[in-house]
C-alpha cells in the first residue's frame, strides 16, 4: 500500500497524509479458489519487454532503486538504510523486517527495509510482473505497489497495490485507489480484489495499466479489473494521466496489520525479478 526526495514541508505533509489514509481496508471481492503458481508465463504475447531487473548482480542497481525513507506514516516509521535489510544476493532481492539488534543505537523497537524507483524509473501504460515470495508473521505487511511519480495529493493521483499481504492470512489483496473509490464507493467502481495463493512458493503478481482499465493478475490468471466509468466522472480514473513509480516494502504494524509479535521476527520478502512490458 504505498510511498523520494522531500523537497519541502508541503511535500512531506502530502506523503504523510496519503500513507495514513492508506491504512483503511479497501472494499474487496473474494476469489475463493487458490491461484496456482504452476504455469505462470515469463513472456507475454503481444507485449514487448522494455525494462527488467533480474537481481543477478549481487548489488542493488542505484540507477533504478533508492531506499525507502523514514516517514511518520505507519508503513514507514521503521524504515532504515541499513544494508543488511535490503540485499541483492544469489539472484534475489530481499527486504527484511527485524527486531532492533542488541546494542543498536536506533531506539525504535523494529527496523524494516524497502526500495523504490521514485525519480529514477517510471511506469505508465503497460504491464508489470513481480515474482516474489514472503514470510508470514503477526504484524508483517509485505507490499508491492505503485504511487504517482509526480507531486500530487493522495488519493487524487491514484495508488495501485499489486500485492499486499498481512499477518498469516492466505489472502492476497490487489487494489486500485482513487478519490472516487474512497469517497463514493459506488458498486460499479469495485476496486479491491482478494485471492488465495500458496504462501510458501514464489508467485507472479502483475498489473496492466490501460487507458480505461487497471487489470490485476496472479500467475497470469486475471483476478480483477477496475474500469473507467462512462461518461467520465471527475477523479474516478487518474491512472491514465501520469506515470507511477514502484515500491517494494517490508512493512510492520499499522492499523490494518495490527500489533507486531516480536517472537515472529525476523521476516523478509524476496523478489526474483521485476519486468515491465509495453504493448507491441
């Protein structure tokens, strides 16, 4: 769910506000049948691969990724730039959430890691595939999500949650947020979708951003679609208006995930690859 260079106090307030709003659980529709990881495609007919990070270099590509900063919003209050919490090794990027180490000068009870492409790599019309696996723990909230790569208030610019998971629940949440979905919540604008996956294996979480639709997939199985209303309604579909940046975060706590169980830590999310396609 969310979240950079803080140039001014106004910009800092904007990000804090958008993240605090993002704690609200979105309306959802359930896909009760587990989405199998078997047969997930690595290429897509009709699409052209334009950028990818396969995480094979044993060091994070700083031309594409920055560390998620510490913020007052619940998803980022434990963020740190400690290298041990964001590592690229053996073909995987891993972001970690841990108890504060013994003797650490940082007095926060927990520390988390995350990376984002803000100001470095933008995504607009196209498809993003992220192959990932995550641990389960009380209060752990791994997320793969998109935010506007421009200065704009939340949720006016939209937010796209490609994958969110909380605690030990077998459900995956995929959601498109806009001002329309938060204020009016009309039935025809259903924006949140829930699916079940095997949490012990890698799964491919995907989103397609089109001019009139946001389409979600897991292992190449379509799980939901958020559509532009006709005639257009103001603030209902901002996703075609500007590019987005990608966030991979290991979050702890917050209104949604709830209290953290220290005995469950450390935990991590592992990412095998990120791939961005545009239509041929």
